[in-house]
């Protein structure tokens, strides 16, 4: 069985490689104060050639592979793969990581950028979607499974005042 | 800089679920720094993985 995702290892790696990304999803919700467990890291990454190159170099040592796919597929997370695709659900040696080129309700990295704030994590500055942006994304996704999480995020928004 | 909060249209379904949210957990989390919240999540996830593995071993 795979070990649980090491949030610190994954995020520290991305931050030290100066990958341009925005934290979204459950980890971002936890950073805002959510009490719901989540098992993967979701990031919206900037799709510039330089940034995708940094992302590939940063993740290669972690042996990224398509999560849930049969083993032995000829998959390699290289620049060409990243360029041809958009969103990738990956498993790595440090845990599960979703790379999102675009996200429902928020668009691309540059679209989402105005709705972010910076937080200090492990001595580095990390960009995280605002609570309002997370709520908008979850609302836009419209998935029944998200209703409880959405209720919690909106309660959190009220608690923060 | 933290952007200004924006208005969200009320949703009766979300409002109904909101009544069951344990706000004491949220208030405790809001006392922590973002990094402390993330480390707390890490502890929870590790604990759940240990529970999962223990359950699997007990069934073998």
C-alpha cells in the first residue's frame, strides 16, 4: 500500500524549484482552516514553457505516474507530455499530486492569480487560492459530493468574519 | 495582500448542510498559522493511513 501523501515534501520541492503554482482544493481549504481530511495536493500551474520545464525537472525524481492507471504504460511526465495535456492526476513517490492547467470556475493560473493570497509554508512563500475563490470553484463544479465541503467552507467564511 | 471578500448568492441546499458543520473545529483551526494547519492535516492523514493498514492486517 502506498504511504500517505507527504504534503511538506511535495510543497517544499515545488517551492524550492520556484515553480509558479497556486494551491487549490482540499489542501488550500485546510490552509484556510478547513477540518476535512484530504489526501492529495491540487495545484494550478502556469503553462509557460519555462514554468512547465521547472515543473518537469522538479517532479522527475519523484517518478510521477498516472494515478489509477495500469502499471507499465509508456508514460513519462516530460515537457512534451505536459504541453500536449492540461490536467494530470498523478501519483509520485511523495504522494498524490494533481496538476491543473485550468480549473472549473477559475480558469488558468493567470485567470486565478487575482483571487490568491500568499502564505508562508516551510520558510517559503506559497500562493494559495482565496477562500472565496475555493467556494466559487466548488460551486462551479456542481458535484453533489462537494456539498458538505462547500457548507464547511462557507461556514469558515462566516467564522472568519 | 488579501483580496476583498466578494458576495456569494445564498444557496438553500448549502445553507441546510451548513447547520451541521462543527464550527468548534473551525474556530480551533483559525487559531493556528497556515503552516500549523497543514502539519495538523499531515498528522490526520498519517493517522488515517495507520488505521487503514491496521484494519487490513486484522482481516488477513
